[in-house]
């Protein structure tokens, strides 16, 4: 169960980082 929660957290963090990166790149 612990590994599943960790994987979910990692996936969420990755998506968050990607979104943040897109926002930074879209800014002039």
C-alpha cells in the first residue's frame, strides 16, 4: 500500500512540475 501511495504522489508531483514548467515557458 505504501508503494502505491508513493507512486501516486510521484505522479502527482511530476504533473505539477510539468504544469509549472509550461507556465514558466509560456511567460515572456
